[in-house]
């Protein structure tokens, strides 16, 4: 189980949009979720909030918040990068492609544009291998006027549908700024 947590931590570092959106010049950035609000984001008895710490000095290199199912070991994570002048040229599909670039044997199962909390979003369901483990996942990238968010539901293949409804409740109740 310990190797799973180290794999999960590595995965969460790779599956975040912050480092993608920063570029060469690092504008003033902030997270959209503070420590007081992240405790309220996912309140489900079978899900435990993960305490993720980074050895990197920048707080933008780790997810805002992440939770793990005690039943299936599935993970939900939320990451954001907020700036005064968010780059309008960042295409949601391109941001998604960059997020997915860390996967081996990636197979896209579905993709679609949608609205989440009134903002444009792009959803991808895929499966692939990461750190030698087969996983299925749903990634939603959302762009508000001041932030870009990535929401990830990562699960073992056999239990993907079992807790997908928890992820849907999570993002349906999410208030984005």
C-alpha cells in the first residue's frame, strides 16, 4: 500500500495543470482553494482527504486537494492556477493533452466539450498505464475568467464505474471563481 501512495503522489504531481500554464515567465499565481475550504469540497464517508506535501518550494506544483476512496483506492484531485491575466489562448483540449502526456498506452475512450459552473470545460475519459499500473480516469479541464482548473478521477480499471457518481457530485457542487 505504501508503494501505491508514493505512486499516487508522483501521479498527482504529473497530473496538474499548474506547471503547464506557467511558461517561462512566472506571473503572480495563487490557488483557488485554501485550506479552510478544501475540507468542505468532498464530504463522503468512504473518501479520505490526502495530505500531500511537496519537496518543491512552489505550492503550485501540488494539487489544491485530493481524496482517496477507502473502498476502491480511486482518487479525486483538484488543481488550479489563478492569475490576474489568464492566457485566453490556452485551449482546453491542448491543456488536456499536456496533462495526459505522462501516460503510457493511452487510449482515449471519449471526449466532449461541456459547461461546468457556467464556464467552458473539456472532459476526457481514458485508460492507460502509469507507473506500470493500468488505470481508467476522467479528466475535466475548466477555464474561468481568472483560473484554469483540472479535476481528475483516477481509478483501477475494474472499479471505475463504482464510484464515478462521487466524482460527478464533487464537480456538480464545485463553486469556481
